[in-house]
């Protein structure tokens, strides 16, 4: 799977069902060659427009499932 494939998926928090945003970057452990976390751009809705949120970082261990159209994560925001 390529980063561009991941960037086309919605990231949804299974704790509350909200769309968190989309992946804009990935942090990688250079020594191990493994993913540390995904960096997300906040979703563009009315409330986030008023409150210009910062990027969100999702640790690899918070990812529950990577599906065809969505990435499910379990986090508390």
C-alpha cells in the first residue's frame, strides 16, 4: 500500500463515529523502517472553519482497521 492510497481514505474515530480528517503525512522510525504515526489534517466542517484546528497525530497502535474506503481509529480527543 502506498501513502497516496492512504491519503484517499477517511479517518473515522470509532469512539464517537466522527470523521477526524485525512492523512497528510506519515512519521516513520528510520532505524526500524516502521510507521510511528499518521498526521491528519482536520476535517473541514463548519465548526472547524470557525476554530482553525491544528493537525492531529494518530499513533500506529490506535489504528483499529485499514479498510478499502476508511481507516478506523480509537482515540479520545
